[in-house]
C-alpha cells in the first residue's frame, strides 16, 4: 500500500448534459432479485434485461441485489440497501455482446457516485488506458482505477445489515475498500492512497484520513458478491484462466507490503518486503496469509494445509418425487464422500432419505442438468441454501432404481450446515426462539415462484420438541401453516440427536383450512447466541399441500440468533 500524504484539492469535473443525453444507455441489468429500481422521471422497477441510463440512481431494497453489465464490459454487483448513481457514461467502443475486442479511447468516461451501501465490480474498458476517465465518487473522496476487481462499502449508521457482522455490532462509519486484482487509487484532501491486490483500507467519516488494514474487514466479506452471477441469475465460478469472466474469491489474501511504499501518515516507512528479488507483488507472500475459508471465516493459510473436509447436515424438500405422489421433506448427516459442492460451496449432490410407501429407502441426489437458484449464505450461522430447478435432477435409489426428476415445473430446495467433525451437543433443558436469517423463494409444482412472508421456529429442548409457523404468498394465494415436531430419537429412534421432523397440522390457503404439510431439518453451530449451550443455527425445509392435493409448495429456511 502506498500512502502519499500531500495536501491536494480534488477537483470533480462537472459535465452538463442535454435532455437527450440524460436518457443515454449506460448498460443493462444482468440480474435482479428483490426490490430494485431506478430513480428517474418517472421512477421504474428494474428487472433482468432492462436498460440502465445515465443519471439513473440504482436503488436496492432490503435483501435485494442487482448486477449491471455496463456497455464497456464492466460488471457491478450492487449489495442490499444501496444507492449507486450513474453520473456520466460515455463509451463509443464495440457492443460487448457482439464478442468483439473492447477498445477504450481517451474520449470515454465513467463517473458513478456511491451514495449508500456497497458494490463489487470488475471494471471494463474505460479506465484501462486513461486512469482519469474513471471515477467513483463517495462522501469521503474519489476512487480511480487501473483495470481492476475491487469492493467498496460506505457505512453511515446503516451497515447493521452486513453479512458477517453480529446484529447490533458497532460499525465505524466511513468507506471500506478491498482489492482482489489490479490497482485502485483513492484521493481526498488529506492525500492519496494506492491499494493493490490483497490490500484493504478504511477512510473514516470523522477525520477522512485513510487507514491501512492488515486483514479484510467483515463488511467486505459477502459470499453473494464474491461469486459471479451469470446472465440467468445463477451463481457461477470464477474463470480458471484468471480472466474477468466471473468474480473470483481472492478477497481475503493479504499482499506483502511493497518495499517502495512511501511515507505513512505518522512519518514512518511501510515495512519492507522481505523478498527483495523484485518478484511481482501479486505473487503469494511468504509471510502469514489470512484468507476466507469455505464457510466465510478467516483462515490462516500460512501452513498451506486447509485441513480435512468435515461432515455437513443437509435438509431438502420438494413436491411429488415422480413415482411417489406425495409432499416430502427430509434431512441427513453427510460425510465428505456423500456430498458435492461447487466453488461457492453450494450443494451439487448429497445422500438422503427417499419417500416410499413400504420399505424406507435412501437415495443419491445430484443436480444433473438443473441449476442452483436463490443461493444464499449467513456468515453467523454458516448456513447455506438454494434450490435446484430448470433441468433434470439425477436421483438413484439405494436399490439401484433410477428415480431422476424433471425440475422444469418445480424445485428441490436445500439448506446445508457448516463443515463439522461432530454434530452440536444438544441441550436437554430450556427453550429457544430462533429468528429467520434467510431462505429460498417458495415454489410450487406447476412452475410458480412465490414470496416468503414470515416464519418462526421454537425449540423446546426439555421436551425434545419443535414448533414452526409459515406465511407465504404464491400464485396470488396466501398460505399459512402451523405445526409441531420432535427432535432426534423423540421423532425417530434412528434419527441423529440434532435432526428433527415435524407435521403441519394446520394449513390454510386464503383462510380456508384443510391442507397438510411436513418439515424437517437440523441444529448446528456456530452462531450468535446469548446462551452458548444452545445450537446457534437451524436449517429447515418444508413442503405443503392444498386441500385437494393438487398443489404442493416447498422451500428452505435458515434460522439463527436464539
């Protein structure tokens, strides 16, 4: 990191646009989930494929996310509760969608303002040849680039939503920066700060003086924008060739300080790089490296051994499983040989129970030609969730029967726990109310996708029982469900102590009772809990059926904070 603490004024160029220029396209929406809109005259909701215009302020609501593809090839993943304004965008290069070479000229310019929240971006053609053509304006200064992949989060009393940060935790107001690849330069009236790959900084609102950070601040760690999102809204792994085809997961690597670093704010010099051989500064450093592990936690990679892979608790649900015409939710403990993950640790395969009218069966479930949708991660409970859809899932029963399932009209919902060498120690007394921290959108067996309204989960460890309530909206109908179940052996003598099963005894659709439902899941650690004897997280899936037995609705939920 280079900090040059010379006093300078930052001159922000002002460009006056005509009415015609204010409607100029700057890019389009690759992906949007939750309430995403553009503040313009009149304001409009944004969805996949919509244009984003110069002078738009793109706004994401609670639990909403958007990814933009700018005309110069830049990708911007905008976090929840954010406001990003496109101040200027001039680009005359070829259409990126045509697959032609991207060339930038000195006449091109990209200026955005981060008004609230945060984003991660892989920059495009603008700024590669001319640094002055790219700016991100913030309340504490201006960012420039040299072709890069970086994250910026601005906090002003509103960052309690940040994944990885305990609810209610004090987060100092200011701008947080982290670089995955390339170089960024931050400027304000106190001086300049240069960040390279694996470097992090914080600029407080109070004195606006940049601070070097030796490890990534929690506000920058968000699995949902560390991974790329392809045009269909699915999570996709980074490219193997190191190109900018997807957001890689390098954030978390700390680069060795450059021996050429200039004077720090206190007048001292940055620590010299112990390797004076002149190697590229982006090579793996020889001193301690703190990275982000598979479950979103800091991991010391210095020894070079990530350690053994552990077991995972998994719960899943769906509508009818082809030959078995019944709603279903099941849970199982999988060892490393039984489950498969993608590069984002989303579930690609697992083993679990299969409903049968006679002899209970198990099955091997694989994503097959389907894709993962609605994937999510909560860094406190370390629970992940998603749903397989739009393809054919590979299912093989324990007796060798092929029971593969068409998922073009329904989904298999899943939730998985953190890697663990042993399940959590279950308490034998006390009760705990768990709060909803995430989950998939409910789906039915005829292709509709709904919205989860609310969900509660109560565990009574003394009586080894659980209770669950749900409210959801799908296909213009409101579904409510209330049910109870049992934990471990109280539910089934063969069930592990941290798993549970239950039945929704009261299911109503638009106030009309008579439906049925089932749910299952597991308890896991860690989590944020006032009583350390309680498991910190709960993963649960459910499946509901209407009064006539024709419509089935399923989903996955994650709970924490008991």
